[in-house]
């Protein structure tokens, strides 16, 4: 019988820590270097096209790397401290549930697309809520914009990257 205890750090060693650092660094570098596109009501976070496939490939290691990236980038971005709180509060939804979904759906084309769509909708809602409560940016138009931007980056470009990585890796992907 499968354990119902959540153990995201079970079996982490130096390899997993190295991957965590790599995902955190790459995501942080992309978010900061493309800063004007990464924050605000009209954001188009290109870093998501790299971050989301890393979550699907590396599971909790990738998800925590993206989460730690929000800690790093929140000190650099103007007004992004609010994002720090929201990212950590929303991690169970966009991080943990996404990893659990891919575990159940498998790393198939359909599994990727369903989890990416779920993450896009979660991101659209929570970022829009943050922008509404912090800066009074209109909620519904922002949700629509951010979900469309996330679908383009994660379901579109991210999928192409994920497909390229997984086709070359074959059966050697890490266990989730």
C-alpha cells in the first residue's frame, strides 16, 4: 500500500541539491535579465518555459528550485517582495499539486499539457489576486492576460523544450 505521508525531500543527496541550485540559478537569471517582462500586470515570464519543464522532469527538486528562485528575485525586482509572500503561500497549489499530478498522469504529452494548463490557470489567478490586492490592478483582465501568457510559455515553448529534453533522455529521467 502506498504511503499517504508527503515526503518531498526523501532520498535527496548531492545530485538533487546540485539540480536544485541549477534550476534556481537559471530561473533567477532569466527572471531578472528579462525583468520588465517578468513583473507587473502585463507580465510575460519567459523563465516559465524553462522552469515548468524542470518541475516536470525533476519533480519536487525542480519545484523547490523555482520556489527558491522567487526568494532570490524578490530582493532584486522593484515591488516584488509581495510576490515572495504569494509564491510561498501558493506553493502547495502550483508546486506540490503539479508534481503530484504529473506523478499520477505520467510524463506523457497529455500529462505535460494538463499539468501546464493547471499551473497556468493557478498562476493567472494568484498573480492577478496579488496585483489586485497590492496595486489595485483590475482582476479579470489580468487573469486573462496572465493565463494566455503562461499557456504560451509553458504549454507552447516549454513543451517544445520538454519534448527535446525527454526525447534525448529517453528512459533515463529521474524517478519522481
